[in-house]
C-alpha cells in the first residue's frame, strides 16, 4: 500500500532536501517487497464488505523488534520500507527518536519502539544492543538469523501528523494465522514468556506444529503512546 499524496507533516518536521536510504549490511527480508505490498492491499480490502468468501484467519506480518519475534496485523500497517531510512536527528529529542526522513510528499518521524515495548521508563538507561544480544536466542529459535539484531528496516503506521516509522530488526513472512494458533488468555501469554510489556501485547501467535511464539502487538496503542511521549517532551521543552 502506498501513502496518499498529502502535504500534511508531523509537528516535529522541518524542511529537508530529499535523501536516499542507507542500505545496511543485514540479511534480506524473507518476504519480497511485492508480496508485502499485495498483502497490505489485501489487509485493507478485507476491512470492507465483500461478496466472495475470504480465507478465515488473521493476516500477520512477522518481524523482529529488539530481537524478540513479533507480529502485527496487516490491517494496522500502512507501508513496509525495504531498508532503514537515513534520518536526520532533531535537537533535544529523546534517544529513541531517531530523526525524520522524507517519504515521497511527507516527512515522517523514525522511532525505535524498543524502550517503550520493553517497559523502560523515561530517564532509565537504555542499552538496546545489550538487550538484542540477550534476546538473540529467541530470534534464532523462531527462524530469524541471530545477526539480524540491529535496526534494519521500518514499518510505517498512522496517518497525517500521527504517521511514524517504527524501526525494527528484520521482516519475516506474511502468514494467515488461524484462531486456534492465537492465544490471548493470560496462561498462553505467560507461557510465551515475552520480554515485552504486557500492555502492548494482544495475543501470542504459535504456528501449528512448532514451539515458536510471536508477540502480536497492539500497534494503535503503541502509536498513541509514542505520540503522547513526543508531545510530553515538546511540552517540557517549551513550557
């Protein structure tokens, strides 16, 4: 799915010349860009009534965040970037605000959602590489290479002033998750032992015939909290 042609910019945007992406030396995504775009289009189309019967289940995009296997409903995603954009840092911004970058006609904020997802409070020391090294074994067990622990790509979510790109480590497959493969009860989520904050997990996806667990993220809540955190930083700076 492509972004609409809009001139709306986030409040933290500034005028910048266009800049190209910075391709990192990391493994290629498991899902081809064309397949991702087609799947995102299907996810949006399924929000509208259709006469034809669609396969039952929820389409999820699998990815790594802080070396933790995660999943997000395709309907919650706006676009998947093939590489991590080259962002320009903003002064006085929090460490997890990586900067802004041009995406066609819009300026988009690039953020590292790791601290928020891990429940790290503002002011606490955040050592993302140490976290990624500690959790790399989870990534390996779920089919991702352990070298794919640095930020390598981004998921674009939200619209208008609320649009952000969430930096993640790697993109995996697009899957159709059946109801019996998703646990949303406390027992199933406790069994997965995800290091992510419970507030951002709406369920655990466990593919049939495997022992792999993917934390299904509440993308809307994550976006809301990131926007609120930026608003708080701005309010503290300007009073």
